[in-house]
């Protein structure tokens, strides 16, 4: 079962499934450590071609990339991310240049890029030809940035650049229960998690979007609840819908009405969204739930009012 709510606290039913990203802050000597295992990768820049574009919702499009330069690309975890480079106003695609795997033209005029989660790479269930490597990325469509505007007009044959991933991250798939939370930027990660989690794992999903037309289809799972949170026109990043919903959740519940109290067994909480919402969720799970870095990973992908926000910064 899944539910849908809004800033006016309306609720309705629905169902779903899918994936994730992030870290839980700096490590402290003697403190619990994250179980996410990072495998370093060779840094490479690639010029790729758009093969297909699929509309997932009013505000989300799936772009499938391919080409000879995709050779050697690696992504094995649900939380891997990379930089995607877009054409400038003239239509020219300025690519990153590397010197011994160091990005040396970061300040070159015309470079337009954003960080994105790898939705899938070479997964037959999501690609048309299992024999051909394809990189799939889900992009939010909006008018307040070059990436969102490009996504709205994306078409086969266009070119984009990529840089990374710098590493691939193996996340825990053996927990007793999962809580996954995200806004539009975290949605691809949530989908990735759901692709990989054991079918019988109890999963609670919280997704914030503008309205019902922005919800994406999720596959059904045996023990999953999905709550869609609707801003109803409020600017993204301006509400506490996501953090409030996570704070009110019964961690570890298998389905609506099946309470487990505090969440029995060892669980995992993952969140990716606007930075203030993620900070509120992190504070809640540590201060109110008593969880430590061994039980959660979360990252603020963006921050309201801040351009080119670094999701690796302490504010994330």
C-alpha cells in the first residue's frame, strides 16, 4: 500500500518500489563507521549521445546515453553519481579536460554541469539491447537552470559530456528494514535502492514532488509502503513535508497498520533532497531514534537559494 499527502495534509492511497546516495558526515575516531564500501575508479571524461528519451512524469524525463566512449564505465552501487555536462547557450558542448585524472579546466567559461545519480548502467530490464552498454539518468524538468531547461527539450542525437563516477559504492542490502526518503533529486536514488533490495525486505518510501502529475510509476513489492508528499505549488525546498513525514514514521513497519514500535532489528535510513530537509532528517534519526553512522547515509543534493551547491560540503 502507499499513501499520498500534501501541504494541506490530504492523504490518498497508491503502491510502489525502487533506489539511493550519500554519507553521514565526517568520521570520528572510535565512533561507528558507515557500512558503505567505496571502490575507487579511474576518472574519465566521456562525450556521449542521447539514444532515447522517456517521459516518466510531468517533471521527470529518463535519458538513455550511449556511444563508443562509454567503454570502461563502471557503476555497481545504488548511490553512485557523476557529473553531466550540458551545451552552452550557443549549443557548444564544453568538455572537462583531464591531466593524469585531474580535472584541469574547471573554471573554463562555458562549462555547464550538474551532479546526477547513475540510474542504471547496462541493466537489461531497463535497456532495449542487453548487448549494448547504456547509461541511464533521470533528469528533473524545470525552468530555473540550464540542466532543467535542457531536460525539457532533450531529444535523440544530442550530445552530453560526463565525468566520473570517481568511485562505486556498495551499500548494505542485508538489513531488517529500510526507510528511503527523497525529493525530485533523490528520486533516482530511491529507484536504484528498490531495484536492489531483497523482495521481502520491509521498505518505507517517502517522496516529495509538486503534485500527483509528478509522481512516477513504481513496481509493487511485498512489504512496502510509499507516501507521496505534495507541495501543491509551494517552491521546492520551502516546506518541511519530507522531514516531518520521516519523523512521524513507524520505522520497520512492514505495511500500513502493522506497527513494530521502534523498528525491530538492524535498519537502514537513506535520504537525498534539499540540504535543510536532509539536515532535519539526520538530526531526527540521531537525536530521537538513537541511530548512528552504521544505520544511515544521507546527503543534501542542493540548497535553496544557493547556486552550484557542493553536496560534499559539511552543509550537505
